[in-house]
């Protein structure tokens, strides 16, 4: 299909999840790169409509008809059509577009579209009546971690974003906002600009199409000083699994004047129960916004050797803790830099197995703008010029202690170089270029290994050794990025595969499972993950005979006695499912479903 024949992506003016007009051409180019090499066509469904276990077919259809009458038929849809994977901007809300198991494992039975918190309550009451599992999403673009797919096959997906997408408040004095689930980073940024609030910045992740609310609840990160999104939230409105509505923090006061400016309120702080959890459905989120720092300057350093990783991380640690390195910056590997060209792997290498560093460095010297390197560090300095220069001089002195280190002059880079995308993101301007490495294979899917560690050279080496050696064992290329917080770093290891290649999918999953176990053995735990890995990773948080999981299970059973809300999310299963084979450990049997659920009258 020629680029001109590919339908245009909807814009924000036409759809809540659309692309800003300023990025429309760039989105079209990204879409064409994906579809120009795609070989996967639309296939008929292999399995019938996915009705959840424990629900009889007539009962299910009766229940859906009842819900249609309550919400309006146009707001309830069966998920019985052929599965279309789409792409980042036009993704499904019925299944995992980047599936690593069979594409029909994690699939919805229906999708519903509430328009208010009251309608979310209606859905929750309905689910309790029939004991039908429900799975809420905001936008559903967390594609490397399962996207919009429910953990329990046949769950009814609650797509909060389509009709609950209002920016309820932007306070230019307090530097705060209040948003519904369907507000994307694109939408929030464009709204702030449209209102002329140039003194407000939005901290944005690598791609701007995700939900501000959803990303924050999943503890996602961005790349300004406000990069820890969960730390920047203030105030939640939540529908509990039994249907009650609460507001957290200062919002618990009926006439609160301080909901978005003081997150703690009085008494126990409940907010954490609703982050990465299945304890409630968040319908409103308050966030703090960053003040315009009065100037900014991006920079890029390269480091030649793989062994430079450990000494470089030890240099980074005190600079980051001291806020000389002041944003959540990234240290990336040469292979990912090559993949960001958007060209498939076959352009560079026709052989089997992992691309070697030597070959990658040769390709980089030939095709990229940075010379010979193994690691790239993208950073940003904020403030007036004299303040920036003071910090940049310190950074340069320290980074140049690595033999062969070089600072790349940004003026030498063409406008389409990926550096400028990182420049925009670190300045709070959402972009769409990060997609390009998914084209490493046709029909590209990806799954991530995301451990957290101290910012220390030996820890970085440990994790890199685990990731690199396991990927080599399974013949895979990986794209690692160290994202450095104040006192910790996330290593995001993306593994890309061809979704149509079952063997490649199996290898990718086996590789991820091995990495998780290897990391846990050395004391490193993941901070977020794909649906298929949730049980395994939850099991690694095993101190005191899995005391935390037992605590979470008690909370789940108290707040959700019928076990209807997102069963299995983050490895937390309600009593109706526990002990019935639903948990997916490190076994590679590819099975995502258990043997039924507890029915009324059964013993737990």
C-alpha cells in the first residue's frame, strides 16, 4: 500500500484520541513505515465470542441487553468482529495489539463506553449483579504492557476515554490541572497552548498519545524535572468495586479549596491502593504542572565502549542526586539508535542471532550522525543561560573522564535527527517519533523487561549482563534504555518480534521470563509489566512468605467481594479465582485461563 493510499489518522479536533494537527504529517509517515512492511492481514476469528468463564451464554446476552438499555445501545458493543491490530494511534480496545501469546488469549467479550462517573457506577452495579468481570482502560495505548486487553479472557472492557475525556480544570496560578481518563498528553498540551499559558509545562512520556490519568496510575515516567508522574499527582475520584464513590486527599472535603495542591489530606492516604491495582476505577485525576524554567538546552554525549557503562553510571549518580543532571534522562544503546531509523533489521543484517556490538558500531558510523559509539546519553539543562552553563560545565568535566567520550554539537545535526525529538520531549512537547524502532521486524510487536536498581555501576552491569546474555540465548536483539531517577534507575529493555512468527513470540516470552527470574535472584524487581508476566513478577515480591500479596488479597476481597474488577491485574486475584489455575508463573505453557471460578454455594 503506497503512503498516499493509507487513510489519514484522525486529528484531535475529530477524536479525543487523535493526533494534533502539528503532528499529522509525522503521524502519517510513522503509519506508512509500519504498513509498508506489514505482511499480516486481517484473519477470521478462530474462537467464538469470548464469554467469561462462570457465565452461561443466555445469561450473558441477557446481561448485555440490560446494560444496553441502561447506557444506550450505542454505548455497548460486542467484541465479536475480526481482530484488527491497527497501530499506535488507531489501536484496538478489544485485545492486545502486540500479543505475545495467541492473539485471542487476552480478548474482551464486549466494550462499554460510560459518559460519567454515575454511569461507571451503573456498570459496576451491573457487573456485581451478574458477576461478570470488568476491565477498565483509559486510552489503552500502554502497548508494550498489554494495551487494552483484559487479563481474564471474556471480560467486559470499560473504555473510559471515548466519552470521559474532558479537561475539567487548568489553574494557571497554582500550576495544576484536573482531567478525566480520556485526556491524552497531546490534548493537555494543546489545551494549555490554546489558552496562552506559556508559563505552564506538561511532563510527557516518549509518546504523547497515552492517557495522562492512565500513565500516572501505572507509574509511568516523563523527561522533565517532573518526570515521576505518580509523585506529581494530587487528588483522585474513584468508583469502588461495590459502586461507592470516594475522593482522596483534600477532595474528601465537600467544599475543598485544595484538592490539586495538597495530596495528603487527613488520616490514612488511600491513593496508592488505586495505582497499578484492581481496587477501584479512577474517573478523575489531579496533576501538578511544571513552571516554565525560563530557558532550556538539550545535550548529547556518546561513549565508545560497552564497558563504559559502569563508570558512567557511577559518574551519573552524584550528579543526578544533586540535581546537576536535573531531568529523567536516558542512556541508550547503539542498536536502538540504529532501529530508530524506522528501517527493518534486514536493511542492515541478514543473518540469524543477535547483532554484535562491532557490527552495530560499524552501521552507526556509516548511517548515523554521531560517529563511533556504544552508548548515548540524552540530557536537558533548565533555567537562564548562565545557570545552565554552570551545570553544563560540571557535566562536561565529569563525562569527559570516560576515555573517548564526546559531546555532539546539536548544530551539526539535521532537523530530522532523533536528537530533536528528545529535545522536544524534555521540553514538555509531546512527539510521536519513538515508534520507529518497532519496525525492526515486519508486523512488529514488543514486550518489555523493566527492573529497578540503584544508580551504581555494578548494578547497571548486572542488569545489562542479564538482558544481553538472555537475549543472545534466544537469538533476539534488545533495545535497552537506562532512565535515571534521583536515587534509582529503571532499565527498560524492549524486545521486538514479528507478531506473525509463533516461534519468535515464544522466544520473546521465554527470554522475558528468564530475565525476570535472573533479576529477582539478584534482588532486582520490575516496576511495571505486561499482562502475561504479572503473576510471575508479583511472586518475586516474596519477603516474609509473600506477606504483601496476602495483604493485597485481603484488601481485594474486602473491597471487591464478588471479584468483578480486573481480576488478576498486577497478580492480585480475588477469592473466586484463587487456586483454580489462573496464575501464570514462569512455566511456558502459554495458558492464560484457569479452570472456572467459584460459584454461589461453592466453598472458597
